[in-house]
C-alpha cells in the first residue's frame, strides 16, 4: 500500500494539498455549475433537433427520441454510464454486453464510457471518473451519470438503470458481501447521480491515490449538502463481483485524515480543480469496441454473450477515454500490493 514516509509527512501532505487548493484561479462550485448548465441547455437543443430529424449519427434510438419528447420521467432521462478502468479487459468484456442488454431492454438513451488511466501511477479513481463526466458533456446532454465498477455484473434483469431525481446507490446486493451493505454509508460500486447534484457537490475528490475512500468522500459531500441517497429493493438489485487481484490500497491513516476535512475541502477539491491530460478520445459502435485499444489483453478478448437470447444491432455508442492523471504527491512511496 502507499504509506507516508513518516507521520509528520502525513500532516505536511494535508497542509500542502489544502494550500494548493486555495488557489484564487480555481473557479467556485457555483460558477462551474452555471457554466455547465448553460452549455447543457444549448447542447440539448441542438441534440434534440438532430435526433427528432433523424440526422444524429450516434444517438438515433427510440429511447433518445423519447428523451426529447417526454419530459420529467425517469425512463426518458438520458444517462452516461462511466466505467473507471485499467488492466481489467476480461471484466470489461463481460460487463459491457450485459449493460447493453439491460439498457436496451429498458429503452434508455445512454452513452457507455470506458475511462482508462493509462499511466502506471497509483490508480486515481476520482480523477478518472471526474474526467469522464467532463468529457461526456461534449457528447450527450445527459441527466444522470452512473459510475459503474468494472467487476460488478448485474444478475437480475430488473435492475433499474433509469435516472432518478436523487442519487441512487444501485449495487445494494453484492454476493461478495453476502448480499447486504457492509456499512450504511457505502455508495460505491454502482452509483447513479443527477447532473445537478454532481455539480453541487463538486464531483469526486481528486486526492485519493490507490484503492479506497473516494466513494466514502462522495457520501460525505452529499450529506453536507443535504442530498438524500435512495436505494432499490435488494431482492432486485443483485450483482456478482468478478474475481480480481488485490488493488494497491490507500493508507488508512491518510484516508481518515483527508475524509475528516471533507466539509472544508469539497468546494476546492473536485471538478473545479480537476487536472488531467486526455491522451486519446475515440467513439465507436458496440460491435467495434474490441478495436478501440492496442492493448494485447483487450484486442484478443471478445465480448461474452452468455445470454444467447440477446442480439445487438450494433447501434450503441461507446466512448473510450485514455487519460494521464499525473503523478501522486511525493509524500508517498510504494511498499506492497496488499489491500
């Protein structure tokens, strides 16, 4: 895991990061929200004009047409499904066809996004998810973003991926956790969150390097802003977790320290302070996705159609982002691969 060299450097890290976030050039949460929402309404007008005229090259499904005709209904709100990803090709190729199957059956207008951190630095899930959210705004005027772990496969055909007016923790019943929540504040795994709510809490934190804590921090952000989290019936929203190697863990003492500052930090740490390099952005249709990357483990893997009753007509766009998230603070050194 990643450990501060000495305890004093833990305090130094916190001080340095908070000082960096006090940069006067960082826009306010409200300014970012106003800018995004203004651009969103303009984009939606152009989007719906093309969709209803039948001239949109990517979003031409019945679900997308309904999203422009039937307003204020969960089943007609547009979704982006963001999959934070690195080195999990086998999982990805099982998840995507299952999602396409369910989303299509639910007649939703959606865009799947594989958000891939391509460098070999510790995985920064917050930056990877924030980046996908920002980039998605260029493609689809969505109402909700669904953040979906690559190793969670929905088992029930009735798992609801529609966009609610409140954040919705969808993965409430996971087999690895004996189909119950390990703790009530857990909202990781699969989380749907409306655009306005995500902007209001300034997205995810960018400070958590390695596995863990960014989801707990999001829960704190929602509670600070008095935004409730809803959950579906656990007898319906059932998931299986695919086996994988342990991830590099975030040092527990530092995680606790950063989480304790959520209330004073969240307005400065998130979408408005996001820093990344977009190395590549490519969109293709569902049946072309295996060629989106040159990685051997992906190009040699094909989509798994375990449910032979589903056949795709290949009209579902997938956006693949390759992201350089930068380097973690120098206070961290790699010691082992345990979680």
